[in-house]
C-alpha cells in the first residue's frame, strides 16, 4: 500500500517512477484468491480512515469514486465472551454506549467519556505521528507540537493500555474489549503505552467501512491509479541489491540488469532491506533488533451454510487474555485458548460465496516466527479454534467446511518479505516505539528512502498510506 501510494504521488509531481515487485501481483499483503466458488481477501480485513485513501487520488487530480467505492458498516464487530455475553459493537458512539450499558451494566456515560478522550488523544497527538516525519526538526518546532506539549501528563505515556483501561472501565469484559486494540499494530496491551487507546476513535467516532468488491478493491484501485499516472510496473522482478556509490543511492540491480535512478524507495521490510539489499552498508542494528510485532495464523474456510448471528467482523474472546499475550511476546507459544477473529465479506458482498454459503477468514494472533514447530501448531490451533467456535456459536462447524487454505508466519515471510512473518514490522510495546521505528529516509545514504509497515508511522492500511505520503513529500522537497 505504501509503495503504491508513494509511486502515484511522485508521478503526479513529475517524477518518472518504476516499481519493481517480486510477486506476480501488486499489493503485498493486501491480495486475494478464490477457491471452490469462494473469494477471500488474503490479508488486511479492516478498512478505516477512507479519507487517507481518497487523498492519494485527489493528490493525483483524480476522483476517487472513479476508482473505488465503499460503504459504511453500522457494526464494527460482533463480540462473543466465554461467559455467554454477546456484544454488538456499533460503529456509533451513542449506540455503542447504549449497547454496553444494556449488556454489561456499565453506564453509557463511561463509554462516552472514554471515546471522547480517545478522540482528544488522536487529535492532539495522533495526527502529529501520522502526518509528519518524526526525524526532522521542522516537525518538533511546529505550532501543533507546541499546543500538544502541555497535555503530555494526560496522554498515558507512562501507563500501559491495560492500566489505563482498568482505571476507567468498570467491567473486566470491557477492559478486554478495549485492550484488543493493541493488536491493531501487533502489540501487547499489558506493555504498550496507553496512548494507543486513541485507536478506538477511528472505529467508533469516525467509522468502519468496506470497499465494494472487498478489501482487494483497494489494491486494484491504487494499481489502476498508478498505471493512469504513468508508473511503470515490473512484476516477477525481485530487487537483488540497492546500488550505493559515494554514499548516494544510484539505482537497483535485478535479473534485468542495473536500473539507474535519482533516488530509491524501499517498501520492503527494513530488516531484509539492510540484510539482503544493502549487504555492504553498516546496518542500524539497534533498529533491526527491536521486538517484532505479532504474526497471524489464518484459516480460509468455505462454509456451506449461513450464520445470521455473525457479521463482517466477529471476535470470540479467550478466557485468559493476559496468558494469551504472554505467549505472543514472552514465551513465543500459541495458547490453547486463543481469541478468534472471523471476517466474512460475503455478508455484504454476496458474490464472495456460493448461494447459502459464507467465506470465513478465521485468524488468531501468533508470535513472530522463531523456528517454532508450525506444522504442529497449525494442527493444535485448528482444534482449539473449531472447539471455541462450536462452543460459543453452539454449532458443529467441521462438517460445513468445504474448502480450506492456511497462512502461517513462514508463508507470510516468504510471500511478503516481512521478517519473521510479523504483520506490522516492530511492536509498539514501549513508550518510545514510535520514535525507534525506522525513519522514512536514510541518515547515512543520500537519496535512499523507506516506506511501509516497518517504517514510520507503522503498519495497517491507514498508516501505510500515510507512510507513502510522508516519503513522497520528503522526496519532492529534496528535489524541489
């Protein structure tokens, strides 16, 4: 996403842009596949902040609606707890507050106040991180930073998400509900700073959305925009080396030979960028050795019946959330009672499944790949996942699975170059994580730039789109 966005933005400013892609398709993790009449989005499944995507097209002088359309989803998710509680998380602050008061007995005012604070955090601090390079002095001498500084004590920099949520929410199920937002950048709510409690603002104050045609429509729209802007795409063409001469990036070497350029942007994970593409360049070891984000184990199931109690996004919570995250980031083991996320686009895109059926994207968070026995983990996790689904949905799901594919950290790394299969590059499990993430430019090599989930500002579609914008703006400014 970041590379596609940066390419079109640069082409709009008069640059001649060539994209080299190792795969046969664009989009990185945001791709799709079909099997037995079911269509599956293979990667990211949540779409928030659509104005970030629209901005790419507007910057290029195009009407976004000529490339893709989307709808707002009334419910951001259906939540199922082990005690039998079911919660419809309406993508509307007032309706969510009413639902929580009705189901959990927590006064609606508590939720209203929580989400108002989430909005304040995002408006005062979040936009600074998302819209600017943190590694240039101009960012820190801006008036926006000056306005934000007095509020530092209230931003939760010295509390974890869990500490923040337990102090403000009155029910352990509600704490678990809001702790889950740490997973949106592959982090641990028991370690990550409370400033990440601004994330729910995106869903409940702004909204949750779905592109027509599913999430892969985003990739198709950005790819078509790139073609219209004159971007040249070279698929099945892996970059073998970024060529450096006299401390300047001069181009790239592929099986096609040497391609000279005024600057180089790596949208690859920064770890393999340094280890594989810049082998003779001293690497920023402190950055490369940061804790990796969590990865994922995904079962793509074609289901031959419908489940009216499920929606686009569904979450079946574990009974012991802390133990689950201890496994993700301390023992690097997969719990036998994982939280299960289920995405079903056929609820809104009927053509994604045969009539009467549903396309289930069933995911659990797992540790980054450190050589665990993933074949055994897949077997055991499938049993745990089906057991939880059967228990909480009061069904027997196995007879209804008519086709299956599996994605694990090994295949994620193989297909996307994400080191250890981590979904978001590095985790945000300490208060300095945002500052330690790799900048969008090289301090050592002139005309070498970085974008994507492992660079600033981080992973996920909205942040990657912003990463592409920040990087393109830096390049335009340098060559102006």
